[in-house]
C-alpha cells in the first residue's frame, strides 16, 4: 500500500513543482484518446496498479488544459492549494455520509463552522440564516429559485405551478449566468418566464428597464417573484448596483437573489468588500469556493435568510433514514442532494491554513495582478472595455475594431504558442472582446508581462 500511496505523493509534488514547464494547452482529437483507451483497457484482465497510475497520470498531464497553470487566464477555474487537495483525499478515504448529522457529526459541524464564517462576512446573521454546500453555482441558483417559489406561492409546495394562479416570472440581466435559463426549464416555470433585463453602458442591470419590465408583467397579469443580481458577471466581472436592486425588490415584494459565484469571495478582503455593498440585503446568495478560493471543484455554497422556506422546499420523510438529533439539521432535508460528499473540508482546511492575513492576501494578490494587467494593456495601446474592481479584464485593440484582425485569430494563435490561455466573449450581444481573468494565486507580474508580450506580437504590423 505504501508504494501505491507514494505514487500519489510524488505526482502531487512533481505537478506543483513543474507545472510551469509542462505544455498546458493540449491539441488532441477524440479518436486519439479513444484509441489509446481501447488499446490499453477492456476491464477483462487486471492491470498492474503502478502501470495504471503512470498511464492515467500521463493522460491527465497530456490531454487536459491545465487550469492551475499560472498563465491560464481563464474561466474562474482556480489553482488549488495543496491543503485542499489533501482535504479531498481525506474525504475520499473516510467517505463520510453528510445526508444526516448523526452519520457524520464531525463533518457536519466542520461545514457549518465554515459556512457561518462566510455568512457573517456576507452580513447575514449566522444564527438565524442557513447555508449548505452544493455541487456548484448552478445547483445553488436552482436552490434559490425553488426556495423563492416555495416562499412566494403557498400552493407551489403541494400543487406545483398548477396551483399558482398566474404565471410567475423572474428577472436576470443580460450579463447574468446562463444557468438560469436551464433552471427556468427544470423548475417547470418554462424558459419564457425568465425576463432578461437590459444593461446600462457600464454593463450593470439597468434598473429603469427592470422596473419597466416588472410593471409590464404585472399589467399582463403575471406575478413577478424574484430578481437575480450578479456580483462578478461571468463574461465581464461586473457587479450590479445591489442596493438599488434590493430597494426595487422590497418595493415590489420580490425575492432578491445575488449570484456571487465568483465575486462573492471578495467579501473576505476589506479592500474589496465595499464593492459588494447591498449583498447583506439579499434573501439568498450563491458563492462558489471552487471559483476564487483556490479549492477543487465542486464546492458551491447556498446562503439563505429564510430557514422555514428552505425547510419546506426540501422536506421529506423516509423511514429508513436515521433520526434527527436535537439542535442539528440533516442536509437531505434542507438541500437538493441526498447522499452527500464532505464538500466543505477542502475549504475549511484552506482557510484555516491561510489564516486571516493569508486569505486577504490570496484575494488581494489576484486583484493586484488584474490591475497590473489592465495597466500594462493600456500602456501597450489596448483598450479596456469593462469597469470592475475584480481581476477580470475585457479588452480590445483598434486593429480588432477595424476588422483587420479577429479575436478568434488571436485566440487560436495563442493556443498554438502554448504560452498563455485566454478566451473571447461577447458583450451587450454585439461586441466581441478578449477576456483574461486572474484565477491563480501563483500568477506573478512576469506571467502578466508574457501575456501582454504575446498579444502585442499578434497585433503588431
Ligand atoms: C460559474 C458561475 C455559475 C455556475 O456555477 P457552477 O459552479 O459552474 O455550477 C453561476 N453564476 C455565475 C455568476 C458563475 O460565474
């Protein structure tokens, strides 16, 4: 067994040490991988474990984009702290069952302890609010819609949408995450029940358009029930005017959900927290530890002010399940999942190992690297399109605007060169721009300089 475990230890050590040397943007066809699998495995004869390990680790290295590389400026996929990797291995080893408190008291309490810390940072009362871990932001957003429907429409719980006298409708901005379209479908609300509110010139939800759409829906006899504000939009990193949205929600008696899947981590930094003002007035919040807090997927979190509504939304009775223990809650009764992995340990161990200053440094360093990138791009003639304090930069160049060179061409060349990974996105449905996000606590000035160098080479005449 020791030999087997050493394989893992060496792999972890070697990958952390040598990630910068590895090529990290693979060019591989599905056929190449399928042929490899078919020629090596058929699950008939047992495979020697050492050989198996080497082969699998090799495939992981060779045929995945390494999102933990310091020059992956990508899609909210962080570099992971080694504490969180070890935590996930411990979870696999003990395999605690978090469905009920009584099956995993230690694990349940560690999670609640961690979530209460975040609840207070969000400005919620940790004693009266509730929170749980989810697979990710999409599940947390789904939870929000289900709990909001349960709270706002008393018959929804038993009769479903057929028991709701008029069509419930809810609102996101053009910059919001697209999981809400699927959620509208999954919940039976229907995709047409989701209203997309325009954004203003700074890409924030346009509150005038929101009010206009709410009034129009009411005039048609529909029932608005929820507004989703975004704190750190996926394309642009924009934070909506949360206090304004909170006001509108109180005026029209709507559930106020803040999707802070990536940006929520900013509340841990005293410097950034003011930018999320208004989040403390939300009815519920989505935040992913696997976006900015340097832990592996999936570690979503759902925070909610309404304990009763949550308990109603996910209630159940199952004779085979262990009895509840006083003053604790069982996650199979307060969340979508049933059997549940100990998701929270990797976050607990990461935060505990870092300590307050380390946590602030983790957030602030990445933010500073974002500023560094903005400055360097501007100095080199690039134009920054988005205005956010968070480390996500959308940018373009006059040669792109003039149609002399396309963002696609730039992206493809960058991937070929294997030195940096960035993406492109479309803002306001019309403007294609380049997008680079700092997601790695190990990204340094040097990496930013390489990125801008590579970009400059491609646009120079
Ligand atoms: C990533 C993201 C989501 C979806 O979260 P997953 O963890 O990928 O399920 C939702 N909202 C926003 C704003 C996001 O950035």
